[in-house]
C-alpha cells in the first residue's frame, strides 16, 4: 500500500532528500539547494511516498520536495535558482509520479520541471535547457569544426578578432570576482533578480559548500568587463550566471568560448548552458531538452495528502 505523508522539519527533509535524490545534476544536490534556502527559509512541505509491505515494513519510494512561497503558493524546494526540478522516485516506481503531483496542495506554481515519464511530458511546455555534448573534443576549435559551417566559423573568428585590440586577459577562481558577476549581470539585464542582496547571498554561500565552483573574469584595459560563475558536477559543467558590459564587440562570444574551453580542459562530458536560448544557444547548435510547469489554482483544493 502506498501512503504519502508531509514532512516539515528541515533535518528530516534533508534525510529523505539524500535518500532519494539521484544526484544527477547540481540541482539534485542538497548543499546547492540549501545554500539558497538558508536565506529564504519558507515553510517546507516534503511529500514523502512510502510503500508498506504485507509484513508492515515501510520503504521510501518517492519525494515531492516543496516549499510554501508567501505570494504564489507551493513551489519546489529552493526553486528560484534551480532548473531540472522534479519529484524523486526509486527506479521502478515511476508510476507513482501522478500521485505525487496530486498530493501538491493548492495554490501551486512549479516551474522548470524535467522528466521523461508520460505524466511530466504531458505538462505544459515552459522552455528548454540547452546543453552541448563535449564528446572527445580536445579544444574549442574541435567544437567549431563539429558544429558550425565553414562560413559561421569564419564569422565567429572575425568577431573575436574585434576584441584583440583590448588585449583581454582571463583570471580564474578569484572569489571576489563573484561580486563582479553580480555587478555585470544587473548592469546587462534590467530584470535581473541579482540586484537584491538576499538573492546574492545564496550564490556566495556556494563558495563554502564544497562544490567545484568555477569563477572567471575577463579583464580589458585594467578593468573587469565580463565574468561568470559555473559549477562542475559529476560529468557536467553548469554555466550558471554571467554578466558583461555591452558595446564591446565579441565580448559575449569570448566569455562563452572561455567557459567551453574550461569545461573541455576539466574533462567534462557536457556543457550545460541553462534555461532559454538567450539569443545565442540555438545559433551555436546546442542540443536541448524540455522543461515544463505545473500550476494548481486554489479552486482545485488541497489534494490527497495522505496525512
């Protein structure tokens, strides 16, 4: 018999997460999520599915990890910076995924959902996550030859040559350069959420979370003009946040190139460029996988919580 119970204690929630998370992406990592949760500790609702055997033994088989946002209701745990959100289920229990979604109380707005099961694939499509298999490429030139036509390769190199008079230099993993990422991100994107200090706090916390963080800054004529923050997790290089000054020819392409080169040099098998095309990923011939959303208005009630 399958039952679903609600866990609200952070320590118990962590225990269930660690027991069921597949640890496939950085967004499956408890320490990543918790770095952000610490600064916006909304009430938890971890809906835990247990299978009870005929002898009365209980086995954890699924988890829908949620938190209650004060404005729009239930969402995934530390959802704001995360992608690839999903319930966790033990292999062989994929059939309980609809029950886990049914257990979500209303109202709920859950975004950036990943999944290959039939229920998830029938949710409304939100956008795509873009990624690049790095195959056995030795350097960035291998990528150019594999993915771009000869004409596009020439155009790309021509754009980068426009940057040469500025004599760009690259610096890696200077912790203070994370502040440059924030500054340049908010400067480039008028709707950036990184303008608020509490939004930045989670990213700062990742530097002490034991993850393989990669910070790059690009210096032109004595000043940082582009910067990014990434994490290498398992076999994937997650290119998470960046920023740059506008009006410098070729600078965006150069920052992307530097990060792809870094991923190759570190032995990553995939370069994950995150959600949305952002006016470059399709043109760079990245591959993509869908992200969905799940919205339950208040009129649908609270669902069967099993508690």
